[in-house]
C-alpha cells in the first residue's frame, strides 16, 4: 500500500494565482505567545514591575560582592547606628553592628530562592498530578483528588513544626515543607483546566487521528495549560515568600547566620522603636517584591486572555 | 417620509494593527412597512453598521456620517435619548438567543420589565400583553410557559421569545441580525415566515441581516449587498435575484445550493477569500476574485452609480442596461 | 457483487442523565441513536441529513468509536470495530477519519498548520524522517488548496475556510479509506461552502474514499451524495438513492424538510403553499412519542401510526423507508 506515492503523484488542481506564490519562502507564524507578550509589554505596571524585579535580582546576586563587608561582620564601632553616608552603612546597622544593607541583600537571596524553588517544586508535582487526574478521570481522578482534599485538611503549621522538630531547621526542609503544601492548589487548578481541555474539539480530533494518551497530554493539554499555570506561578511566588517570612517570624525559618527578609523583619520588629531602620529596609524590599510579582501576575492574566485561546 | 435615512455612514475600529474601516461610506433609505435585507459574508460590515446606528459599538469603534430615524440623527444622540428609542421604536434581535436572554430570570420577568419600563403599564396589564405576544409568535400554552426559564425552551422557541420581546412595544423598526442562522431549517422557515407575517400585519419595517440569500428571497422587498465594508449593489428583490449586476452578487447567487435546479456536478464557487481590511488592494476590492475583472478594475475603484433604488458599484454596470 | 466496506447494524447510543434533587433522584435516558443500520460501498458517498437532536453527530462518533455504543455492531472491512480493544481500535484510525463542524475549534491553537497536519504521521510512522514528513505535509497542503508557505502559521492567522482545509488535510494525510464529514460547511460563509464542497468531491473521486457527509440542509447534501439517509430523533426515516429522493421522497418528514428549505427565488418562494408544513418543535427527547416517532407532527398519519413502530423496510427499487404508508402517499416534488 504505497499511499505516499499516490499522494505525491496526485493531480494538483490549484488555480493559477498559486503557481507563482508556491515558490516563495515560508511565512513566519505569529504564535499566541508572541501576541500575549506584546500585550504584556503594553501594560505599564507589569513592565515597570518587571524592570524593578530584574534590578532587584541583580542587586541581591551581585550587591553583597560589591560591598566592603559581609553579612555576619560585626562592626563594634557602629552598633545600632542609623543610616549614614559617613559610616558607610547606608542602611544603618543592627544591635550587634551588622550592616543592614548587606543583610537585606543576602536575605533577599534566600527569600527569592525559597520563592523560586518552592514554586518549582509545587509546579512539578502539581501540574503532573492535576493533569493525570483530570485527563484519566473516573476512579483515578476521584482517588487522587480525595487525597488532595485530605492533605489540604491537615494543619500546615502543625506539619511544618513537626518536620522542624524531627529534622532540625534545615533550609532544604523549608523548601520541601512549603512546596509540599503549595502543590495542592496547583493540582486543583490544573485538574480543572484539564477537564475543560479534555472536552475541546481539538483534543477529540487528536483522538480521532489515533494520537495516544501520552502524546495528547504532552502536545495538546499541557501547552494549553501553560497560560493559566504561568499566571498562577507568578502569584504563588509572593505567597511562598510570605509564608517563609511568617515561619521566620515564628522563629521557625532559616537559621542564623543565614537570614531572610522575614527573619530580618522579625529581628527589626523587636528593635522597632529604638532602631526603626532595622525594620524598615527589609520590610520595604519585601513589600516591593510582593507588589511587583502581583502586578506581573495580573498583567500576565490580562495578556493571556482566554478570549483568544479556547 | 422615509423612516430611516442613512448617508455617508463610516465605522472604524482602532486595533493594535491599525485602523480598520469596517464600513466605508454607506447610503440607503428605508420606508415604512418595508423589509430590507442586508446581505454579505463575514467581515462585510453588516453587523457593524447596525451596531453603530444603535449605539452598541465596542469601545474601540467610532462612527461617522448620519443615520436619521424619524428625522432625528441616531449617531448624534445622547445615550439617554438613544435608550428611549431602543426597545420602543427600534427593536433588535440577535443571532444567539441563549446569550441574549438572562438565564436567571423567568420569561415573564424579562418581558414584563420591558413593557413596564417603556409603556408604563401595571404588572397585570404587562403580563397580559406579554402572554398575547407569546401567543402571536405561536408559543404553545403561553399562560403556562411564560413562568418558565430560558433553558426550558428549545432554540427555536427562544428565538421566538426574542421576537416577541422585540415586538412588545410595537416598534416601528425591527432589526434582526442573523436571527435564524443557528436554527434548524424547519424552524428557520417558521421564524422567517413569522417575521414576514408580523411585519405585514403591523406595517413594521424590518432590516434583516443575513448571509443566506434564500432567506432573503422569502420575505424581503429590497436588498443591499455588501462586500468588504462597501455596498456593491442595491435594488428590489426581483432586481437582485433576476437581474443581478455586480459579479459578486452573481457569484453569491450561483453558489447557493438549490433544490429546484438540477446541476449535480460542481457547485459554482467564488474563488479566493475575502480581503484583509488592513491590506486592501488598489482599485476594486473584489478584483482578485472577480470573474469579469478588467484592467481598470485593478487601478481605480469603481463608483457607486445608478438610479435611486437601483445602484451598483461596478464598471460593468455603468452604461449598459438590461 | 462487491461487499460493503462499512456495515452498521442496529447501532444505538443512549445517554443517561440524573435529575431531581437529593430526594427524587431520577435517571432519565435519551436515546440519541436508536437502532441505525446501513451499508456503504467503497468509493460511495452517503449523505446523512437531520435536524438538531436527530443524533447524526452522535452516530458519526459512535461509528468511529469516539463514543461507546450501547448496542449494535460496526463492521469495517469485515471486522467488528465495537468489539476491539482500545489499542487495536487506535490502529484502525489510520483508515477511518473525520472532519469536524467547527473548523477553528478542531485545531490546537498552539500548533502550527504544518504540525497539525503532520501529527498523524508522527503518531503512526515515527520513523519517517523529517524531510519526508515535511514533503508529505506540503503535498497535502497543496492538495487541499493551501499555499505551502503558510506551513508555519497558526490557526488564528487563517480564515474559517482555510482552517477547514487544514482539518481536511490532517484527516487525509494517512490516506484513509473512510471519511466522515460532520457538518463541515455549516459554520462557513456560502461562497466558501461551495469551495469546500467541491474540494471534498474532488478528493473523494481522486482518492476513492468512502464518504459520509452529515448536514442539516438537504440542498447542501445533494451535491455530494450518491444516497441520502434522513434521520429524526435517532432513527432513520428514509434511505434513498439521491435522484429518487429529490424527486419523490418516500417519507413525510423528508418531504417536510424539503419544503422548509428556502428557495433563493422571490416569486417561487412566495408562491409556495404553506400547508402541510411542519408545525411545532421536535418533541422533548424525554417524552418520545409512542408508535411512529414522527406521528405527532405528521400530516399523513393514521390510527395505526400512534401505536405501531414502523420498521425500516426495503422498497422494490432498493430504497428504504420507515413509514406505514410508504407506498400510498405520493410526495413528489
């Protein structure tokens, strides 16, 4: 059954105008992502937030290297001194003389890292879990989602404290603890999207063409989920950072000498009246970051408007 | 006096890719009791021109020109005045009745609301009026069914409810935008008949927007054919169907599959696709698909010419007459 | 005497819906497809006409195994598709293809036209090298009237008619033997409809396909069918050879459908009499009429029609009709 030969030799009944155009170069397509990107760029709040975050990331990565002292260096001449240009401590120092600026930047590394890693963990687990539950449906779906419901019902704090007590306050543990809770939301969202995608005509068309389940999930379901997932990710990162801050506030976060914005805020809160700068600067960085991610997330949601997707 | 007089109507949209002129200067008139069809394919601009008249354009749309209804220009009216006209003097029916009806309110509520607002009737009177209207559009058991919700009606019945709602205030003009396209052919036949009958009974004018030439033949007195935002031909139904002048009109008529003629072989098809309104060709907009294209068509756009009531935008129409 | 390449026997699909609150749980059944049987020869074209609720789309999906049938068999080249395991059925899909009603929705918006057309090749011929796939894809595009240089464009950059061409190219790329077209032109403009219908006819002739063309409009089906089946509420009312159907339909429903089709000719349209037109709507699927399913709207009904269900029986000329008064009434047009 040499069907390929049949088609190649088939008589092509195409009108004349096509003949000339046939020799032309391939036209570049304009994918929906490109459209969305252009729309995002028009959203000023999102663009400004993006720039601020980019600067922030550069600052926390390279800032500490450019400054004359490390985060744990104690400047006994200048303990609890307010911000000034002469001492070189632009953000001031804390009770034991550590430079707030460096501490803030180094803390930023940890906070942003937690945000990123915990989100990636929840992404990896949540997307695959949700897609499988949603796609296969039936008993698989019911069992998987009931498990999510059960885990959801467990008190998060209790779980984290338990982990800390048993395994000690390791930073990796914090990633795991937060990621382990966040993936639940992601899984639910992805499952919902998968359910509606499953019933679209192009998925039905793929089945009619004999495409197998794995390929359908890979090529048809997941790419069409990405929009929603991306928006959710940008909104999850600030949540995660806040959770970590909260843990630190409770004294369960990262251990000294490492610090995060949350830990710094905790320390600063204690000296709030005598040395407000120890609170203000880390809090400001934290707040700005949260705002920026939220604006970016909103911008992405608008740019990826479902109107032109399904 | 003419009920509706439109002159120089232009509708433009401000899109990220540039300004799109959906309607490029339209002129037409409508008398009382007349049924006018505006025919064209998607992108021809027929819905947009009506949206502009009714003040329902999207945010990035703007209209220029004049649309005089009973002597007053609709395009210049303030929203408050336009609201007074919409529903009372001009009623509009859309293509998909499910999305035009509020799924959370009973039919009774939705219909009586309209009447009470525009005509100041009391609730019982309004209800009676509504039931009568439902009876007129042949909804069985209107007394009972009026208490139901939209989802309890079939597609054809919902469209009939829309017509009933539109007619509640005895408007002078009914605008129906593809009212039966989404419906089965037997229901379509009923709806088309109904609109024609009601129009004759109450001397109501009708503007019927459609891409289906056959529906036009059933009830319309006059026809305007649109292509790519311009009117290419206008005339009475007999003129358009029996003596079409513009190649597009001829092509449209020939592409309609017909039961009453025997050509079992190929359907006549107009080759190519409608033009992209952002990249219009020079000269006549139909030139790339026209079977009778001439040299001048490629360079100069043809002029709208003819007598009042029978006009055509084509070089072939000027001079020679049937 | 050649054997039919497709034989559908008493196919039925029933949907169950739950209604009522917590206390009055009721299971209601809708017989979407209620016992359909027909044969199709290689290279033959069958038109299936019916209104919404007639079950024609469900029938198409049941034949292809996209929906599970509750009863009946689908014999494809001697093999019962309904009895196959999922994987075996998936392999058969090379030969059985479908084109959908909504051309844009049936294409994945994140894939290019070329990828959409090539996907069946990737699925069944994973060892085909990229150059071959590319060549084959471009060939298909030309065959359906698309410029090959559009191969990297996305569905939203094409018009409705062009999207439908992409869909057709995708279904033909594996050289199937049977193609089911589920209202492929209903969503398109009239002038584009004509293009697509002509295209399908050409392709059918060239490739020797068996074709099932589903529509709600008798006039559209006329140009592309050898035989026509008329469906109503899940049952076949009539299956006749095309020329005979359009001259003298055997079933009152067919006649009513024909009368409802608008004629693009003002004088003839207005001269048409409106008696014996259909009144009312299709009955609710939850309350099916007893006896002949069409009897409550039929202008020719007699007592017998209210109680007895007429079976689909064969006339001398080879046409089939499900009506007690089949031979008596003259429904000539």
